[in-house]
């Protein structure tokens, strides 16, 4: 039995990670500041601390009270548009607090971390799908903050023997029996489309119609949250034999904004009112990650390769919301 620290464990992906770790019989400690996570999403079988990963005194307390095997770091700010307007907020949370976390880990002798990065570190990729060795050239502060922390992790590995796995993915989506996607100030496409279907919002806006894509709208990866988490659990074991790892996680082809809207209409049987707006600053045309390396090395096999299946699981959670974990 291992004991894991899940930072951001009251959030969407982190919450599913906690759920699956506990199902495996592991012990879990959650750290979340609840600014974007939800108290009701904290699993009752986990030990819970409220606070920031950049709080060195709190981290010292957690590491002294628990023999942590591996740290999962899901606690990142993720809105591209906001990062362009408020870059300092993103550099402070995603990078500066990350450095403080690494310092706390080194001081406590905790030497394994799994970091949730993003395909945004690649910027406007020259080749699709994106491979791990592709050039990293982020075009917005969100991607930069994640990329800077990736580099910091590698430097700490050089200096202190830190073992790490960096995962890069884009749009986590879908639902499990205990968790559904829900964000304060929702910015993710599928939940926004559902809000439109349910009459919570009047319409959804497609930002940009003149990208060099088949239908003019952005193309993105959509990966089921359960599939993402399954890769993280495989990586936790793999780090025992491989200390430095980078994996992209994607479906390999991607879907445009208008294709996602059409898929929601197909799954729900309802029309999605939508209009078209200008491009958002910082949005690349294509972000689709290859996952062949993860499949080959980790033995990762996604259960939900089709967008319709991902949307169907999320729609089921809309119709029959998961019960609170509390």
C-alpha cells in the first residue's frame, strides 16, 4: 500500500485520481485551496488539508505527518484568455508555487512527482499529432507557466535525483460515477454546450471561424478524465524503473469546436444554439497530442477513444448527477 499526496484533489481531474487511488487500496492525502475545487468533491476516505502548495510551513506539516510516496500535482490555473490578461497570476500559481513545492519535497526527502502539464507548451505545432520531442514554444502565459515548471522539474532531477513524470494533455472531459466536470467561471467547451442545451445560457460562442482547419474553428484534443487518470496510475508504478518520463496524452486526431457541438446534438437529441465570434487571443489552431509513447511504454489503453462516448458519459452525469462524496 502506498500513500499519495494529490494536490488539487478537490478539483475535477484530481478528484477522479483520488477516487481511483482509493479504489486500488492506496492511502490518499488531499491538498486543495478550494479556490477552484469544491469541498463536496473531497473524498471522505482521504485526509484533507486546505491550503496552497506554495505554503512551505503547511507542506512541512503534511510531509512530517505522512510518509508520502508520490506527489500528484493537478493544482494549476488553466484559462488561456485569463492568463493573457493577468500573466502574473499564472506565473505565481503555476510556476512560483511549484518551485516552493519542489523545495519542500527535497527538504522532506519525497522524490517522486507526477505533474499535469498541457499541450499548450507546444504553442502552434508544426506537425500534428504532437510528439513528445516536438519543439516547445508556448504562445500564452498559461502554456509558458507550465513549460517553465517542466524545466524546473528537470533541473531538480539533475540536482537532487528527483523522479518525475510529466503529462501533457489538453481537454479533460467526461464523467465517472462519482465525479463530473464542474468549474467556477466555466470555460470548457462541453460543459458550456451542456449549459446551452439545458437553457442555463442562451447560446455558446464559437471563437474564430477563419483558422486553417477544415471548418475554420479550432481543433482540440478531448480525452476522458478516467483515461487520463489511468495513465497517471500507470506512471506512478513506472517511475520505480524509469526516473524521468514525459508523455503526451491524446486521441490522435482531435475534433473542431463545431464538430463537438454536432456530437452533443447527436448524443442529446437537442439543438445547440450557437453563434460565431472573433478569435481569442492566445488560441492556436491545432492542439492534438500523440499518445503512442504512453501506449507503448506504459501500456496505456484509453477506454473512450470516440468523442461521442466521452460526451455520452458526461451527459449521463448531467441527467443523473453523481452523489457527493461527503
